[in-house]
C-alpha cells in the first residue's frame, strides 16, 4: 500500500519547509515536536511567511501520482500511518511521521509487531572498548533475532549495525535525510548492506539532504521504534542522550554500558546509570530485560578459530599482546627482541589486527583485516 494523499502531501510539505525549520531552530538539539505536530494549515502559517499562499497553491496543484512514480523509480516505498506496514510503536509519538520513506523489503517491518527492537547509539568517536562492546551487542542481538535500530552515523551507530549484520540479524537504519541520500558518504557500502538485509527509513523523501534539526528529529523515530535504547558511549551533552530522553518520555527502557570514570566519552552513559538506567555488560543483559531471565539465550559464539596474520612472528606477537601490556613483556613471551616486537606491534596496528586500549596495552581488533576485506567485497 502506498501513502495516501493527505499523508504524502504533509510529508512533502515538511521537506519543502526543511530549510525554514533550520532557520527557526538555532539550537540543533532543540525538540521540533511542537512544529512537526502542527496541522498542515498551522504549519504553513508558522513557517511559510510570505510564501504561505504559494505553498498552499503548489500543494493543491501537485500531482502526487507523479511523486509516487518517482519514488518507485528510486525503489523507495512510501508507507503512511494508515498502512499495515507502518510500525504501531510510532503511534505513541505526539509528532509521529505521516509517512516513512523506505529502502528494503517492507515485509521486514512486520517483525516489529511481534518482536521488540533495540536501539544502540553512542558517540561518533568511540574508544576501542566502546567499539568492541557495540559490535558485540549488535552481533549478539542480530544472532538472537532482535532487530537493531540505529542512525548509520559514524562510530557506535555504524559499528552496532555491522555487528548485527555479522550476526545474521536485521538492522533498521533511521536517517536524518532522504533514504537514498547516503550520509556520511563513507557509509555507502554499509547503507547497501542494511538495505539488503534490513530496512533504511526516513520521514524525509528521496533526495533531501540532512539538516541540523533533522538529526534530533530522527532520534525520536529511533526511540519510538525500539523497546529499549542502549547507549554505549556518550559525552554529556550529546545526540545519543537526546535519543535516551525520547525513549524515557515514551516510557521505554533506557540502558547504558558502564564506562571508564575518567573518560569524557563515558560521562553521559555513567550519568544515565547514576539516574537509574539499566546497566548493560553483555548481550544477555539486554535479552533478559526484553524477554525475562533466561527466556531467550544468545547463540554461542562461532567455534571456528579467529583469522591470523600469515607472518609467524606477527602471530606470536598478536597472541602475546593480548596478555601483556609492556613491549618488553611481549618480547619475552614471543622470543623476539624489543626492537623486533616494537616493529611487529606497529605492523599489527597499521594492518588492523590490534588496537590500543585507553589505559595502556593492546587488544585484538573486533574485526580482523581478513574479515573486513571479505565483508567489503
């Protein structure tokens, strides 16, 4: 079912007024619910200014069937609030989007009627610890058949979606631009994979670029789709905390991953825990909250051995680095000189096998160069 005329008309009006909304809201984190909940006539009156009459006449004369044809050519589906595919959870929003524009198989959205989804959000500049946790959560939730909602942004958002894909799960990406507009551009491959195995959603029609206001507006949709919002790493203030605020306002579960007390990236998450958020240390914590203790277990990790570097010295240094922090201790453990070990550690970091921990030492990367290359082909 395609979007009905009144809903599609409203969605197109929001897109036409997007620049006006950006000019009106000088604070990007300011909630736009008051505007997005206005009826059409009041919205035009509030934002149209001298163009109000033109906007009304333009919408009245617009051939919406031509818009539907344009969407179909871009393989974009337009689902309005009256369609059976529209997620019922969003109806709890005071400013629920009139239309969701989607790339991917819409039948996947039907899972949201019977399965709780989890939003995983966090900083765009995560620590190695945050990256590891986000990937593990996404992978575990995906393997447990729990849809993972995120924003396809840099950092925690993208990492959790890659984890979900690695676990064979269904990612749902909610964008602050049209569903066909890849932002950031470097996520073109990830955008394609989410579209293939999940759904890419937006309240903005195809071709519309992101605006400062559309990021917090997108966050309300993420919180609305999810039964639980998990914040992995977040400064204070941050966009991730806006998502958790929306979730709390909706009466949904808010959870956070404990972080280092000295880390700025964990200030927001530790603050959430102080204020009563559910502590998450592993994927089982999420599953227990959603389904009851032990009601749904996370599948066991794959039994196949992890990939290894081809060079024997690199293999020995990689194994030793996971147990020792100093270069001298690693050198002694693998039978190499300090100079050889230092050079090997540099190669392992440069090639993506190891990452440095915040408090010293190294840990194996969440995804080996071999796995990354295979996934990117």
